[in-house]
């Protein structure tokens, strides 16, 4: 059995990996065209009014308490040492 050099083994391994990745990309593109071609674009339906912000406003104190407890736990201090000035939705 012939002995292969480390450079040959390295290049063969990298070539196999890149060939496999290229095959995955091609298969993904083909499947995307097959599946994407069947789906008809849906008509834009009117969006109902969202009432979630009103519900979030009612739980604002509970959310602030949970955030203060988490910060106090992380800092290793008591919850009385934490003062939340403002909270914004990101």
C-alpha cells in the first residue's frame, strides 16, 4: 500500500469538503426553485388591529420587577439597590 504525504491527505480532505458543500448549495438551489415555484403568492389580506401593546402596558410593572430582579441577581446586589429609569422596546 502506498504511503501518502500529509499535504496530499490535507488537499484531498479539503477538496472532499468543498465538493460536498458545493453539492449542498446546488441541491438547495434546485429544491428552492421546485418548492418556490409551486407556492402561489397569496393576496394581501387586510391586517386586523393589534391589541398586544395595550396588554403589555398593563403588565409594565410586572416586567419592570422581573428586569430589576434579573439585574440584581446578575450584579449580586439586593433588588432595593436597582432603580429602573425607563424601558424601551427594542
